[in-house]
């Protein structure tokens, strides 16, 4: 694991917004990237899929104890095959594959980028990738004191449910929305009441406003603020600032990103979908135009559009200098936004990513 500059470590106390991110289990290197620590690896070994249970065999218990003592210890296939519960053994293979990828790259940021740049990247469960983004975003957002911007950054690592009633575009955490729909926002008790058919007072998510946004800090890990994402509201602008920070953190690239309503550019040459749906819709619009074969229902699934200007022009491909890059965010047919933040790093019109 990478060695930390002691002086730098002592002078970079971390403000932690989301305790659930695990930022407290990491260190920063001199460039501000997150170093893979023994404590972070131990956190993965204590996941329910890995932690031994009463029925675990002696081999599984011994392996667990060794990894907790020495998180980077090599593990052979013979050791895994000797575990009686082969489902548990497979879980170890998955976690150890992820561990080895982290150790090979030293920092979370490098490990994340290589997942999308390596010709034969290891197969990593999506939940682990989302956790990496959560950690990295926790690091990026640590100096930020604007609750709306921090809330907007949740889009990069948590699915959002979209409500478009009465001309609004409200984004709320998909997991929280599902929980509220099942329990009325009253947790396990609400679930029991719902099963019993007992009427409950309906709990609603707070929509973040200028008046209530300071309350975010006390419940950041609850992910239970909704945001207004209409073009006329501050939400898309806050999200644009987050994207600028994301790009700068990874690529050292300065950009200017602005929310917009429509793309009306005869020189439209480059676009990036921030999710699978937006990629498909923008591709159709680019090749066929708004009056082409793209159904209006698909166009209406676009949640937000942005215009990006890359300020470090010397790093831009010659045929794209002076031209805008358009970004799109869209919901699927279940009105869910599943962002792919890697798209913004690996699809820019740059000469290279070094």
C-alpha cells in the first residue's frame, strides 16, 4: 500500500459529510487522492457476505482471522476451495479480486479509472463501484459548505427517482422513496402496520429550499432530501458545479458547465450521456434531429441538459477546440436516473487521459 507523507497527513484533517462513505478509513496522498488503507480493506472483510457465522468451517474462520490481521495477505485458490460453504468461498473470490485491484492501483481514484480504461478490467460488482464513487465524492465534497451542491453530488452514486407532476422535476433518492412507499417512513414499525392494513400518517420527503437546507448536515446519511431539478431552479446549476469538481479532481482539467433547455447548435460535434438512457437519446437526436425518429416520449425523459466548455484548450483534440461538449441526464421508463459518472471521464474529446 502507498506510503503517506506524514506531514501532509497531519495537515489534511478530513471533514466527513457522509459517515457511511468510509472516508474515515482512508488517508490522502500528497495529490489529494485517497490511499487504500488496511482499515478500508478490513471493512470489506466484515461485510455480511464475508464475515463468518456460527456454521462457518474452521478453514473459513482461519482465513478470516488472517485477513483481519494482515489485510493484504495472499490467498491461494486451494485455500478457497477448502472452504466447505462454496457460496462463501465465491464471496471471498469476489472481494479478494476487488482487493487486489485496489492494491495494484494504490489509490481509489486510480483504481476507479482503471476499471474503465484497462483492456481486461476485473469484474467488480456494481455495488462496489458505487461505493468507490461515494468515497471519492466524499473526499471531493469535504471542503464544500453548500448543502444543495452536496445533495446534488449524491446523483453520482445513488439512484434517483424522478417526479414530473405539475410541470415539476423533483429528484429523490430511489432507495428512500421505496422505503417510504413500503413503510410510510416509519421503518420496521411502518412495515408491520402496512402488513396489518393499519392506516398510517403519510411521511413525505423534504424538498430542499434555502430555508431548510442547513438541516441537511444533520441527516446527510439519511439521503432523504428531494431537490427541484427544473431548469429555472438552482438544482441543475449546483449539479454542474459538482461535475466541474469531478472532472478537475481526476483529470486536472478546468471546465465551465452550464445548464440549458435545448441543444440548438449547428456545430454540435460532441456529446456525452451521463447515463445509459441519455446516451441513447442524445445519439438519436444527434443523428436524426428533434424531428427525426426519436419519439417525443423519449425526448421527454431527458431530465437535464448541459453545455460544457473545456478551458484547457491545449488538451482538447484539434477538431474540437472552440466547440461545446453537450451533456445529458435522463430517466428510464421507470422514472429512475442511474448515472454513470465514469462517462464524464473517459469520453471527453481530449488528446489523452494522462
